[in-house]
C-alpha cells in the first residue's frame, strides 16, 4: 500500500508543472506576415511578385527547419525496476518506493533550460510544503543532449520526499527526467539513478 501511495505522490510532482501552468497559446505569425503581399497603389511588377514569393518560401523553410521533430527516448534500467503499466508518461519505472519518470514538458513559457529551471522551481515552491533546494542547478548532458539538473526535498501529504529533476532539450522539445523517493531512502539509490541516466538513449 505504501509503495502505491509513494508512486502516486511521485507522479504528482512529475505532472505538477503541466497542472499549474496554462498552456501558452500565442502562435508565431512570422510565416503569414512574410507571405502577405504589400498593398500598393501601383501595379505589382513581375519582379516584385517573384521577390514576395521567394521571401514567403524562405520564411516557410525556416519555420519548418525549427519545428520540433519526433523524439524517441529509451532507457536501460538495473534489475528490480519494473515498468508501470498504463502510465501516460513516456517512461515510468518503479523499484520499491523509488520512481523514475520521463515526460515531455509543453507548458513552459521559455524554451531555454536556465529559464525553465526558474519557472519549475517557482511552481514547486508554490505547490508543495517545506521545499528546500540542494545547491545550485547543474549543467549536464543526457545521451549527448544538453540538460539542467537540480535536487530538492519537500513534504507531500505529511510525507517527506526527495527529487532529482533533470530538464533535457532534444529535437526542439523539452523533456523532464525525474527520480523520486522518500527522503530517508533517496540517497541510497543514487548509484542506480546514475546507472539509469547512463543507459538513456535519445534519437530524433
């Protein structure tokens, strides 16, 4: 029963940013702006038409090249880690009271990792009790991709938890890698968390 309760509370942290922040609905209008033909009182010449078409094509090409691509994430986990059936996360494994969860983050206002960490910490501090961050965020790489990592402890439902949260930028998308456990047993699993990270593969 305790194992299931801890799993549920770890998932609360994993999805808290999505739950607490509205999706930014602003859509870039750069492509349509580039494609709009400038009104003029004079008759448009063939050269002007060609230039406008070229500009629109270049804008569309730029937008397409910067659009997020399909990203596949897999992980090799040590013995004893079991996949969570029916999870909506990209990856979710459980070992006793320890959790490993990978989700895609779509609700941050920024796509810059340092700013994402600031946003996330603000949400966590406002959502959970007795939040304490250990040291400063670290710059790391996960499967060759740039990432930011920080560790925190907090109280949820009168239970003390410890989390290692990593935000990874890959293929124009942002993913969170979360390791969670009861605060009293978290540090004893650090070696396995490192092993899991070493076994992550990201392709796109």
